[in-house]
């Protein structure tokens, strides 16, 4: 709960998005936020001026060409982008990553449940569930940072492609290890796939 509370309190002090302010017609406030963000408080800074003009052009263009019809989503040029966006979201879930980190699977204590990642980590000799959870979420956060920092420099497509290849490699590695050294086992009277050194035979 602590990070959520910190986030909530911090959001109270965050300025509104310049684009949102522009869409509401609050252009002066939008310029002030951009100046604080890009120009160290100087509204005449080249980066501030350039981004402000870009936002202004986009907002006014959207107002002039507003079309809220659902039919826009199936037009040839737009349908491909919509399909790509939906497929990226769907396929990222269907990779099985959530099976690793989002379980839950039954634990030896019938009153609790654990994620499948626990069994994988136990196979590596890590037995503390708290440590396992910490490792998992630290990896998630750390691997997200390069994409956030370098997304504009590297481009979204290369980052997505590299991320997909890395995910493929690690899931293939985990699947290969479990396929070679795993077998059916029983946890809390439930049959599951376990790493052999920690398996309870059926």
C-alpha cells in the first residue's frame, strides 16, 4: 500500500498535461507547464516553442476534423493500426508470461496460493517466496527503465522487436528446462508440472 499512497499524494502536486490544457483552451497554462518541463522555466526556449506549436497544430487540427464515428476504426488506413494495437496487447498476454508471474497456483498450504514462478525459482534453489516475489518485480521494473529512457532515441518498433525476441528466448529457456527436467507432481492434492528435484511423485 505504501507505494500506492506515495503515488496518490505525489499526483496531487503533478501539473496537468500541456496537451490536456491546450484541449481545454488553457493555452497560457500549457505554455507554463512546457516551460517548466522543457525550458527550465523559460517560455521562449526553442524546445518549448517547438513543442507548443506542435501541440497547437494537433489540437486545432483535431477540432477541425473531428469524427467520432465507429466506422473510422475500420477504414483501410486505420484498421491496420487498430488491428496491430489489439494484437500487440493480446499476444503479450498469450505468451504465457502471466502464467509465470500472475498465477495463482495452489501451494502446499491449502489456505494459500503461489505463482508458478515460485516453482521455477525453487528449481534454481531459491525457496523464500518473499525473495522470489522481490526478484520478479525488481526485474520487471529494471527492464522497463531502458525502454522509458531511450524510447524516443531507439524508436518504438526496434524496442518492441528486441523485447519480443528476448521474451521468446527466456520463455523457450524456461520451457526447455521444465520439459527436460520436469514431470507431473502433486501439490495440495493438485497435479501440476514441477521441477524434478522439488517434485512429490504421484
